[in-house]
């Protein structure tokens, strides 16, 4: 465009923007919460036990005990992580709690005794694939662990860089991963990436762990979405079972605030973890575990339940992606991926514009995830990444938010071109 054409377009966009401002919008695409229709899919949890609180082995689930969870819950959720049911712990409702506890335990107590505690060293570092999950980064920042960003592509973290860093620096004690429908890019780690993650325990410093948050293991939107290789099988192949902790939950399967979280690792790791956990708890909510087993029943039951979620999510994701393509496709004003599962769409503006776009949206009543949230310390060096979360609002509001968002992207982009 010529300068005159840019100015003309800018004035037209400003007029549209002002019209939106006068509508007093109150739209929100900030966090990946399941919508009301989604959580309602699990309303049968209420009353599903019909007064029978007895587990398969005769345990009264209303009472104390069972620090590592019910056997039938282990059998069910081990299918999600692809691990044996004797290598899994069932926790409370939050996998984030399990993750925090593992990192804090490794830091302060040591997974293999006091001599293995990360806190014995002057420096403790974690690799953080970016863009990534802000709550992972918050754990590290809260515990004083230095974060090192590592770029990602459509196959996952750039493993050449990961391997180079962990082999050269024994202070690097872990890496965060969201392997299927990664938060926020939606990519699925390739088989090669999974195997190389499994091998890290053989080239990293002592007591290194892969924090493998498989939060979206069953959260497909499109039936043909790529599958994820089995990490544990590669760990067995390379003798690194104790270098990996896998996590999952039903937070976006059943009730987000009253689900079931689970974790898998080697027998040695779980033995140490359960001993540590025993100082914090006399046992998890086994009533809720049994409710979930009754509702979901099997891997096939989980898949059928998740297809109902997908039916609700597909039109929301389609609305955002169609709007991005029709309004911004071919303009050079942004880049994005089309995820086949998960809860997010990752959008990159031109460098230097993410914060401006988020502010422009906020000023007309459209809330977006803060720019920089997908990077450690909130520092996106390119100031370009914005995470969009279309699951919670109504379809009408998702469409309205997408239209307002692309307007803000256009306005910021043309303003930048005119500077």
C-alpha cells in the first residue's frame, strides 16, 4: 500500500474501532476454561454412586487412607497416560498441585534422599519451551528456579538446543512439556522429539527430570488429530524411567473444579513421593475417584465423553480460525496455527505489537490473555505472541471477540507501518 492508501485504511479502521468502543462490550477470551455446556456433560456425577461407597476391593471410600488412590481409578487413568496401573498415583482435583509438589520435593527434600536435593546447589535451572504455559513458569519463579526459554516448532521443543544445553550445564534440572496440543500452539510432539526427551536422563546432570504435563491427552477436536507416541516405552528402551514424571487430570473432562488428577513415574520415584505425600495428607478424595470411574468406565468411555466436548468446541475454534483467515490471511499482519485439539489458538502479531493489540482490545471491553504470559517472567522478546482461548464464551461472543481482535491487529499493524 502507498502512504495515502495506508492513511485511508487507518482512518476507516479507527472509525470501526470507535463504533465498537461505543457498544460497551464485555467479552473475554483470556483463559481456557470449559464452558457451561461442557461441564454439564458430567452432571451425572451427582448421585452416580447411589449410596454405594464401596470400592472394588471392599474399601469404604468415605474413610481415611489410600494415599495413592483407588485401584480402579489407577486402571482407568493409566490408559490416558499410557503407563502401567502400578506406576500411577491418583491425587486430588489438580494436576498443578501434583506438579508443584514434585518440584518442591525435588528442590527441598530430594527425590533420592537429602544428597539429591536440587537446593544443595547454588544454581537450579529449568528449560521452558516457548511459547508455553504460564502456570508452569509461575511454579519456577515462585520457587526461585531460573528459567531458560527454548524455541519450539511444529514438532515440539527444538531438541538440538535442548540436548546441547542439558549436556553442558548440570544446573539444568528439568524441562516443562505439554506434549499433545501444546499450550498454546496446539502442536503435537513428534515421535522423534518424544524419544529424544526420553533420552535426556542419560545426557543431563544428576537428578534431571522431564515434567511431562499431558493435560490434553484426550482432548481432540478433529477425529483425525495426530496421536502421541508413548513416552514410557521410550524411557524403558533407554533406561530412563526415573527421569520422567507424567501428569494428567479430568479438569477439562468432567468438572473443572472437582475432577481427578493423576501422576505417573518409576516405582522408585513414586515410593519416595508417596512417603513425602504422607506428611501432607491422610488420603485423597476417594469418593470423587469412584464417581469418576463409574461415569467414565473405560478408555472407550473417555473417548465417547470427549467427543461430546469436541462437538461443542469445534464451532468455536472454527469461528476464530475462519475470521483470522478471512480478515488477516495473506496480509502479513499475523501468523497462527490451526490446532486439532486442546484449548488454545496461538497468534503471532508482527514483532513489537502484542502488547499494543491487547491494550487496544481492553480499551473497547475485550479481555485477552496478557501479552508475554506465554514466556518466562512475562518477557516475550519479540512482543508478538497472544494466546486465544475460545472455549468458555458463547459462540456468538466468540465470533464477536474474534472480529474485534482482528480489527485491533489491523489497527496496530497499519499504525506501525505509518510510523
